[in-house]
C-alpha cells in the first residue's frame, strides 16, 4: 500500500504542483527544485523504468527455473542478512524432522538420505546432503561427513553424533528439529519487528520531504510576491 501511494503521488499529484511552480518563473527553494527534477525525470522515464523492471523480473524468473539459476537463488536465500540464517534453520529443521520420522519407522539410513535429497526444497542443502550420503555409503557414518560442511550447524552435528553412539538417532533428530523450529520462529518474529519500523521511517522521510518542498515553495512565492 505504501508503494502504491507513493507511485500515485509521484505520477498524478506532483506533476500538477511542479507545472504550477515552474510556470510562475520565480526562484524556488532547493528542496522544491529537487522535487521538480525528480518528478520530471519520472514523468519522462517512468515507462522505461517500469518496462525494465518487468523485463528484469521475467529474466530473473526464467533464470531461476534453470538448474544453475535455482542453485544460485537457493544459495542467495541462505546467505541473505537476517533472513538467511532463518531460512537455513528452517531447512535443517525439516531435514531433521524427516530423518527422525523415516528412521523411526525402520527405514535404512542410506534410503532415508536418498529420500531426503529428493524432497529437499533447497538445492544447496540437497547437494550437501548428497555428499553426506556418498560418505555414509562408504562407511563414514552420518555425523562425520556432516562435520566437514559448515552448512550443517554444530548443534545438529553434535546431536547426531550422540544419537549414533547411543542408538537413539530418531530422538536426537527430533530434539534438533524442535530447537531449530523454535529458533527460526523467533528470528522471523524479530525480522518482522525490524521491517515495520523501517517501512515507517522510509514513508515518513518521503512525506517529510514532500511537505518541506511544498511548504517552502509556498513561503518563497509569498515572500517574492510581497516584495514585488
């Protein structure tokens, strides 16, 4: 809604004021001149900017559907500030939950890893799990190959090692899944709490700049007309 309101103001409201001020032939304050320049630029180039955004979006979606593009997109999702860690925790919690359920019903661990690789939503995580599966088949166990990849967090590796040693792998995996789910929910709540004031600040700054430009222009016009 905030973006739509800004677009409507820049597209329909500001041009009317800028034409009025420009036609008076008086010296305007710096803020008003900046506003007029920005409005004129968007008036002449807005269609091209919108077209470029649509084309860029289309190309981005098309690239993300390729094998390499999907991998790069998933890698970006895991490396984003704030949200990257949340995405990783979500992926790992789903992995642990799935492994726990399948192992509990008696499915062999190599088969569990095969299903896990196939069902993973993130290609980066799937590739890491595939490497773990290869070493698992060679007799390296589960926690040892996971410890070689930083994608698998220390708590997950440590709990899996404990589960392998005690024979309670399904229980330790379930514990890790619950821990990561709670951590991911907490991080997402904090991220949302940060986004709301950020949007408020951006909209407030735009409205303040708009009000300053309009009011200063009115006072400038009044002063110059009074002097004349």
